[in-house]
C-alpha cells in the first residue's frame, strides 16, 4: 500500500490534509518553473516591448499572464483555507477564509480560469511570434507590360512582355496578315532572344486565333535583340525587334524592429525570481534541519546547555 496502515480507511479530506505540505511544495516549485521558463520564452518570442501591445501574439501573451496571476491568487486563497492560515491583511474576510477546507465555489472559479488559460495557450500556439528583424515593406510595384511591333512580308507582328524585368516573363505575340484573305494560315510562332536562357528560344502556344503565349526567362536588364519567327506554309518569316529590359526591383531590406528589446527586461525578472526561489529554498532547508535537530533533542534526556547548543 502507498499509504500507511493508519490512513488505510481515511477519507479524502484526511488524505488531503496529511499530504498538504508535499503538495504545496510541489505546486510552488512547478509554478516557479513555469514562471521562469515563460519569462525566458517571452523575451525570445516577442522582439520589442511595443510588440506586447501591437501584435496578436503579444496581446495573447499578456492575457495569459493575467490569467496566471488570477490563478495564482486563487491558489493562495485555497491554500490558506486548506492549511487553516488566516490572511490577516484581509481583515474579517481573511478570518472567514481560514476554514481548513477549500471553498467549492472558489475551486470552480479556479477551474474556470484554468479553462480560459488553456484557450489563451491555444491562441498563442496559432499565432506567429513577433520576433526577428522586420522587413521594410515597400509598396508593390505594378506589373508593367512593354509592347512593340514589326512587319515581315504581309504580316504585322506585335510582341508584349510582362513584367519586362530580369527573371520569368510572360510573352504574348499577335500575328495578323494585312491581306484579305491571308495567303496561308500561320502554323506556329516562336521567340528567339539573343544570348537568352535555354538557347534563346521561347516556345509559344496558340491561345486564340492569331494569338500566341508562352513564358521564358530574361537573364539581365538592358538592350537585347528579340526576334519573332513565324512559320507559315513551310516558310520561316523573321521579324527582329530591338528590345529594352527594365531594371530589377530593389530587394527588401531587413531593418531592426523599432522600440526597446523585451528580452533584457524579462530575463532580469526571471533571474530575480530564480535568486529569490533559491534563497527561499535554502532558508526552508535550514529551518527544517533545525526543526529535526530540536525534535531529536526532545526525544532524549538533555540538559539546558544541550538545548542551547542545539538551537545554535
């Protein structure tokens, strides 16, 4: 059996009363560990002090901290009732709280705030941490389309390129004959870029009568030679164009997030709590050792001098 024989038939109240000291120590140590790790994590998850109020993650973190404080207060009240300690600073209310048994109403309230805390933790898990340098958000440049035309034989060829910058672009070619009826239908169209990617050939497919479209890559900005090759009746008709490719968009620059960093503040609070917890633990160990020594002296015959020596 886990319980001593004299507690084998004890009720829940008796078992709770006997184990109150161990449970309280475990609860206080667990709460201190949660507070220390939470403060450390907050300094890494939220970059600046302003981020606590200006970001969803920061606001959820503040709500979680407030709920933890409420739960800690309710826990202290229930602990005072369980241990029969009267919080004198509350006056008559403190004396009423000292009942040696937790109030069912306060236990339900504490459970309700615990459920709200779980909701706040879920919101934190679904929110993106407000950390790292922020990207300077530049206004999005509108997509531009450059168009030029050329003639070959009876064909008028119009070429459009979007966004006409280094990288992947969309190419649209319109080919129409100036003669009615046309001498022959157009069988296919392709673009050749002097010094371009993939051998400089961009394959196009027909998307509508007289309209061809394809995608290709332009390697660099500046002037280049763009040639439209039209296949018709077994012949290849080339319409060269002198083309100018625009400059690439400037990349976004990483800048430091405005405001003071949060980490130094919460780390200082965490270190202070850790030092206080260690000091309190050491003090309690010293008191427990003295108490055991006095108990040992009480169980043996002793003189007044021995009692004084034990108290030292």
